């Protein structure tokens, strides 16, 4: 089991997506919502309230 790169939730075996960047960095996503927020919308998980990695100020 691995953690989602964006929200930090555990991903069960056989589910989720693995994305390999051009610099050979591997990103794991639990669903399309996390994938779209990080790759397409270029959001940081520390600024998104529903993310498990959100930092309260």
C-alpha cells in the first residue's frame, strides 16, 4: 500500500493511478480529483482544505 501524493490517503492494491514525470519522479493518485488538482490545475496540497496535507494557519 502506498500513499496518495496529493491528499495523503492510503491506496489499496489494484486501485489508483501511478504517474511518472519526465524527471523520473513517481506520483501516486487515489482518484481523478487528486490527479487533476495536482497536474492540470497545479494546486499545492498544503493550500487545499479537503486535502489531508492541509496546513492550518
